[in-house]
């Protein structure tokens, strides 16, 4: 995917996340489908933290090519964002997500296609050494889209649960 395509995709998906979430009642947003699944609020808090995180990693790779990048599922910032979801307001989190659109445009818009080919090792051993294109495609574009789908699944599960009660 081109840089412009990636920017557009992330911004469009971000808009859809905001559109879907801002009309939901608190009961739906904070409902957990199961002990092992995130509530919509937890997903939103994760998106608000993750997009800037990956953009920061990309900026670092541009400034210091070959630098280790990434994180694992137990990353402190990732876990803290989700753990603090119950103390956050929906409007504040949605505002952070909206603000990330400008960050996406700024950071990805400053890259050149040649930058996307530069490789660096990941801190997460399952990824190994990858080009920056991998971070853009998988950890930004696909990642945001995956969470939009997760939000929609939670809404459907909540509605199905209430129909059987």
C-alpha cells in the first residue's frame, strides 16, 4: 500500500471508529463480552495509545535507521492504557483518537517510499527483522481496522445477549 493509501485508510477507519462509538450508550461501551475480552472502552483506550506509539516508533526509525522497534503484548504502556479504561471518559478518549489522525498525516506524510524499504529488528521475536512498510501496513492500517471490527463484534454480542434475556 502506498503512503497516501495508508494515511487515507487509517484516517477513514479512525473516523468510522469515532462514528460508531460516539453514539453508543455507556452500558454498551463499558460491557465486557467475557473476562478474556476487552470492552469497547478498553479497545478505544488501546487505539488511543497504540496509534501514537507506532508513529513514534516510525519517527525513531527514520531518525536512527536500524534501531530496534516494537513491543510485546505485555508492554507497560499498552497494558496501562487498557487498565485505566474505567477511569477515562468516552469523550476524552475519542478526542485523543481524533487527534491521532493529524499525527498519522504528519508522520506518514513526511516519509518517502524509500523509507518504507528500510529494515530494522523488532523487539518482539515473532516479527524478526522487517521493513518499515510492515509497521505501516500491519501495525497501523490493519491494526486500526481490526479494532473497528472488534468494536462491531462487541456491539453485535451485546445486542444478541439482550435479545435472549
